[in-house]
C-alpha cells in the first residue's frame, strides 16, 4: 500500500493495484485473526504498520467533509449503452436537483429520449458524439476535445465528420453569475483484464494523457471535469490530470463514493474534478438502469 507507486506497470499491474488500493485493508482483519489464533503479541503489534499506512492513505475519506449549500449542483452519469429504460433514467436525473448534468455513453438510439425527457428541466444542452451536457445556464464555445481516440494511419485518415459520431470528450463554457465556467465532459477508453496482456489500459492511458494536455491549455481559471474516466484518482495514469484538478469526493465527500459496478460498487471510476472553485459536498445517487451509479457534487465560488 505504501509503495504502490514503485510497482511495475508491466501488464498494467501497477494500475490494477491502484484501482483497488483501498481494498487491501481487508487483509488487516485476516492477519489479526491469524495473530490471535497463534496468540502472538508480536504479530498483533506488527499489525500496527498496515493499519497506520491504510489510515494515512484513506482515513480521511471516512470523515464527513461535506458542507451545506453551494452555488451549483453537478451530476455526472454513464447512462450505459445497454440501458433498457433511458426514459426512466432521464426522469431520475432530472429530479436530482442538478444545475449541470453530464451524460456519457449516449447511444444514437437513446439520444432523442434523453433530449425529450430532460428538455423541461434543462433549457440548454449540447451533445457531441456519445457525451453531452444539460444545463440550466447558457452554454457557449462548445467543441470536441481530441483525446487521441483514433490513432495511426487509419485514424489520421478520418475526417472530423467521420469521428464525430464516436466522439467521447467535449468542452463548453457555462455562463454563471460569477463569470464563465469551463466544463469538460469525458468518457475515456475502457480497460480490460486479458489472459495474455494482463490489465489492458492502453486506450484509457492514451486518452488520459491527451485530456491532461487539453486541460493544461485551458485558460479559464474555473474548470470542472465530469465523466467516466475508467479509473480511480489513485491510478498513476491520471497523474497529469490530478496534478491540475482536485477530486470533490476527496475534498468534500463522505466515504469512498464508489460508483461501479452499480450492483456492488468496488471502485470510483466516475469522477467530478475541479479547479478554481470550492467543493462543498459530494455524494452518489441511487442506481438507474445503467451499470454505473450517478455521482453528484455541490460547488461554490
């Protein structure tokens, strides 16, 4: 746990360990049971080391750091390509109290349903490919963000129009009473556990590096990143992003805020990251028809 950054990332091992790092704490009670069974005082004392390390890494997440209020409520949700009831999902999200609602994995078949169901609550919206943002405030300067989804000769040969239906990241400006807020919505590449290649993260890592460069070029002081990053903020692949933006869950949440899989969440791979604003609260919303849980946050100026 303490030296996870030193673990090789060959075969994605480092990323895999960092994705489930909090769960290494479950070995502490197992070791304690063994120490008690052996009636070993020295073993019980030795357990202080992993306990202290775990608490130093994750103990802060066990404290409720949320505050009441906030100027804007943000919600992000991977609605799931296999969602069989997008209308119900849209109605649940419309009732969430969000001022800004980011959706990822919007299929061409379900896009019209989301637009219709969310129109009354959110007068402004934009969808580029499979990601979109619904807003109660005006939007402007919307554009796709190149996260190196298509690479190599075949990717270079595609025009922007050909790439747009599969676009997975956008940037837009939200007009607030306190000035412009730059909002990014992203859905980074999937990861896979493969027999020969181990924990395969190539496309995700490439997307994360490209997104970090886009964020570094952002001139607006106030920035929000909403999306399914397919990884936790402990993962070394996101060092370029987390060096610029902060997790609302870590700064203003209560607990780990796990979001995937919806039936038994073990990791927070759906993120709300910010810069130039104050996180006030962070929470996870009830399940919808997706395999992800929606995540929410309150921010203030």
